[in-house]
């Protein structure tokens, strides 16, 4: 059954909802990545920051996997997201665990952190929700203004190698207690000229109390390696000082080239 009660047929446009309205299941789908991502942020701090790192910022924090994890590790964390339900959920999680962090509703194209932070991070494609060059540029400028000199932005998203298939389906599942979430990602539309693809997220949730299917379509901006280099050239406040992949091995920096698909960039504020 879909979130709005549809059963046994392919969803139509009117059936689609917002996965981010269900942050508890969205975060469960990615929870296995949390510890590795948090460890990598700490490794970045040690390698690339010449000062003790205390203040962290996560734009587009969603259900707060990393906000909660980094707060639990003793950092002063701020997170924001456009989705009000997600923000309420993060606040509830923090309260349940007796943790403190600042979390609020905010737009990646508008928020500038004050006072400046030591590290900002956005690890899993949220950046690609900014579907125009101007929006992406504005976000990078705001993050640069939100960082202290020498602070870094850990930015992770998928690049498109020139020979990559335009159609793609990816599936995985995650479980916590009696709740299981199965995830399917499917490319529904792809326009290399406009640099846009539409990805359908299908979440099938099963627990003792409910069975739920959540389906959402999201447009994402497409980046090849040279296109991201070109974008960075417009933000002189940043220097690219490291490139990694989703293995998060701080001892294995990579080249920004057409072979790279899963990319994590370390951008340092000059």
C-alpha cells in the first residue's frame, strides 16, 4: 500500500508523496552509512584543519542521522532542512537521547551560519537537489561564508562518467528491530543536455504494526567531473584540497577525472 492508500498498481503522478515526510524510514534506509561517514568527518578534521574542530554544520540534514551522531560525539552541531517534519523528527531524536543541537527549517540557497563553523558536511547527494547553476553556486558561496578561514566543506554526491548508462536501478534493504525498509532507486527521466535526471525513490516499509509503500520522484542536477570543476572555479573562496569516494578512506585520495562516480570533495575556505 502506498502512503496515500494505493495498492497493487504502478503509482501515478497523484500517488507520489515526499519521502522526506517519513524521516524515520528515510534515515533507517541509510543508517548503515552513519558511523563510517562520521568517522570520515573526524579524519578530515584531523588531516585538513589546522585548529581544533568543535562547531559543525549540516545543510539539508534530513532526519538527522549525522546531526545526532556528531552531537553524541561531543560536537556543537547545527543542522537545517526544508522539510518541517524532518526537523521536528530530529528534535525529538535529540531529546530522547538527551543531546543538544540547533536544528531549524532552512533553505540551502538562503542560510548563512553565524558565528562561522569549523566544518560543514553534506555527504549524500542532497547538493544535487539544487537543479540550476545559480542555485548550486549560491549554496557554495553561502557555505564559504559560513566557514571560518581554513574551515572545510565535506561535499559528497554522484558524478556521471561520460560512458555511464542513462538508465539505472539500485536496490537495498535495512532493518532496525522489527522494522524493515526496502529501497529501490530508478532513473525515470534523463536529459544530458539539460543536465537533469529524475530519480524515483520507492520505500517499502514492513513492521509489526504496518506495511507502507512510499514513492517519490525527485529531479537531480547532473555533474560530470569537468562541470563540477567549472562550478568551483566560480567560487574563489574555496580550494579543492582532496577528493575521495564513498569508501571514505582518508589515506586514499583520488583524482577528479572521468573515472570517478561516487565523489566526496574536501573544499577548504581560503
